[in-house]
C-alpha cells in the first residue's frame, strides 16, 4: 500500500490552488457576509422546501394518522418561519435559534411534518459555532422542549426511548460539529496571533541587535577619536609654543601629530569597515591587544606626560576579547589623564594577571596646582564600565588621597557575557 507523504501534499500545486481559493473565499465572505447566509437559505429552500410540494410517499399508515396536512399557505409560512431566521444565524445566533425553535415547536404541536425541520439542526450548529457559550444552557431548554414535542407526537407509533435517542443523537452531532469548527478556528486564530507575535519579537531582536552594534561601534569610535584628538591637540599646543623657541621641537611635534593621525585613521577605517555590506571592504588587521600598550604609552609620552608601565603575570594567555577591553580601558584612562591633568602629570600604569582575573590600575599625580582630573560627565567612564561588565568586571574611578586621580578596573574572563 502506497502512502502519500504529507510534505508532498503540502507542496502540491493543487493544494496551493485550493488554499488560495479558500483564502479568497474567506475574504469575500468577510466583506459580504450576507451573501453566504442568503445562499444557505436558498439552498435549503431548494433542497427541502420545494420538494415538500412534490408528490411523494407519505410513509406507514400508522404514522400518517398522527399528522395533519395544513393548507399550502400555512406550509409556506411555517417554512419561512424555519428558514428565514437562518439569514441572521451568524450575526445573532441566539435569536435565530430561538425563532426557529419556536416555529418548530408550533409546527409539531399542530401535527405538521416539514422537511425544512432540518433548519433546527442548522440553527443549533450556528448557535454553538457563533454564539456566547455562557448562554448555551438557556438555549438547551428550548431544544429540550422541541425534542420533547417531537417525541410526544411520535409516541403512539414509535417507542419514546427510541425517538428521544435518535433526536438526541442528531442534536449532539450538530452541536459537536459546531464545537469542532469553533475549536479549530480558535486554534488557527491562536496560531495566526502567535505568528504575528513572533514577527514582532523577531523585529525587536533585530532592532536590539542593531542598537547593540551601534553602541559597540560608537564606543570604539569614542575610544579611537577621543584618544587621538587629545594627543594631537596636546602636541599641537606644545608645537605652537616651541615653534619660536625651538623650531626642531615644533617639527618633531608635527611628525608625531602625523603619526598619531595616521594610526587613528587606520583604526577608524577598520571600525567603519565593519558597517559596510561587502566583506572585502573590511580591514581584517588584528584588534589592539595588551602587547600594543607599549606603543600607546609612547604616543602619550610624546604629548608630555611621564608614564611608568608595569605588568605582573602572563598577560599573553588572556583571551583576545579581554585584551581588547583592557587596551580600550587603559586608552580611555590615559586619554582622560592627559586631557584633565595636562602634559606635565606623571602616570602610573599597572596590569596584573592573577589566574582568570585581570586588574588594571591607571593613576596620575594631577597637574601643577590642580588636584587631578575631575572625572567629567561624558561617555568615557560609561564606556569603560560597559567594557568591564562584558566580562563580569567593574571599574572604579575617583581622586586619590595624596592628590591625582586613579582608575581601577577588574576583568573576570570566566564570567564573559558577550564579545566586545
């Protein structure tokens, strides 16, 4: 026996056409709901109403004696009373059901039998599908009355138990079908809402990732531009002062400015290259690491400050992300010291690797006649704390008791939360 794959059915052209047709049909029904309701009434009239007047076998004689044959006008009115309320079966299902049930009870009470009695099951189905479930018990009384009248009318010829069993089975089938369709529609609606929610969450994740990337790039730009401009400004001020007194020092300052500018431009190109769409536009040169702190200290020394740089432990074994964060923290701290304490300050830089922990200390003595840097309210300290937080670390900055300013940072690679 050959089995048809579900995947093949899903991707079959006929399935796709049927799906598109169903979507268009549902859309048309949503735009013109009265068309489907009127069509249902018309179909029931043609299938059950019109055949009522055609010659047909009336059934066993014992059943014929139980019923009457109303005039044609009465039959037409009863059929209208059963079928016309179905036009509002989706908009006001409870009202439509009770109107149909009332006509149904009246019809059986006078002893008339109509083929359009099927309208009661259609109304029951519509009530379960579209109505308020909390009010179903009240509608159950009307249904029980209608079924009871039918059983009473048939009791002389048919067992009351058999009649009630058959009627209950028919009513249960109509209600069960209504519940099944209602549950299915609720599931589809829930899946549709879930799909919409997932799309919203996906867009939010995309926006969050973009915001995170913008923050990272902005932090890199701040570190690169802030450091380089501080050094260049200090060198330019010193070169302008020495231009008349010692021209050779002014020339040396211009060379240092050029070197600093070229290094800053290279780092900017590397950072901005990450934002370009073509991979070949990205500079793949390595990011700064702890080993580059020597050249960083040289660039700061060229601007005037004296720097003492000490290391303890094996720093080369640190993760490259930790080394980049350490480099940027030191860069920002040295730049702030140069900016606030001036070129005549003395700086002490110390890095200590203690197992998985990396401690950073940057301390200055302050400028002549000043207590040291003020700390400011810019993004430098925030950027340092963000970089440390990526590795479960902290950054503390503040004035020293003997004068000057100190920045102390701790990085814990074991608690790494994201790549910088």
